[in-house]
C-alpha cells in the first residue's frame, strides 16, 4: 500500500510508549468520526474484514444451531448451543456467554429464537449473528468449516449508532510490518466506506490493551 509508512511509523511509536505487561496485549484501532449522519443507513458500516496476517490469536466462535446441523457444528465450533437449550440461559449465563466469545454464528431459520433469548446481551456488544457479516448459515449445505476458518483471520467493523470504530488488528508479539499491514487494511476499509473519506475522520489512534494511545497522522488538517 502506498501509505503503509505512516502506519509503520505509528506502530514504532506505540512500541516506544508501551510498557511490558505479564500478558500478550491486543493492538486496537479507535477511529472517531465526524460530520456523518448515522441515521442514514448508507452511512453505517457493518463489515467483516480479512486481515492479511490474521489477528495473532485464536478467535473463539459460538454457534446457535438446530438439530439439522448440530452434529457437524459440534466438530467445528468452540461452543455449540442447540435451540432447545436456549431457555437454560438466564441473564447471568447469557451475559457471561456474550463476553466469552469473539463471534456468534447461527442457523438462519432459528434467528427469531436467538434474538429472543440472546439479543439483549449480544446486541450492545455488536455480536449478534449478522447476515451482513455472513454469520448466518442454512440448515442444509452450509460450509461450516470454511466459515470458522474465515473468522479466525477476520475482524468485525461495525459503526451503527455511535460515530466510533473500535477494531482489534493484532497482538504485540507480531512483527511491526505485519501489524502495520493489518492496521492499514482496517483503517483504509473504514475510510473507503465514509462519504467524505478521511474528511470524516475526527481522530484515529492505536494502542495496546494497557498502553497509552498513539495518533495516526495523515496531513496537516486532521486536527
């Protein structure tokens, strides 16, 4: 990418301000948007972005299924919940489930039940099985292994109600060049979706989980 150097510079600066922790920190992009009307559907972003170098850590995927796909799904996903088991999840269990998994996928014909039992917990975290992200599958003929493998290398970019994109793009143990290319992929994807491109970016920073934030620069007018 032509502008990869500015992302590489930001990664190097992030290394300088970061302090060593006793766990592997996640690298995160936070992009605040401006002058954009999110009441208009065309201005919202709901996409799955494939990272060129993956996220650097396992993505935990939970599947909501009917009896048609239960056996196959149980061999692939990290957790599988049969539709008949939904009533067992009270508020405490559902909230714990929502925090524990990175992605939730679902058999399309049981989505009303998924929404009923889990929507209030998954929705605020932008983790509802979303057809726009390709997270629903049919009762028959689904390519579940293909879906699982794709999610291992992907991140969700969702901007719907609040003008802020919050997206992980790697872990601190990855090489600077790998982090920079992942960051560029995510950032450029967001920019291309905005009506005024970088004119809609108010502020974009990157940080590790517990580090200070470092700003991404793109010229003289991004103040």
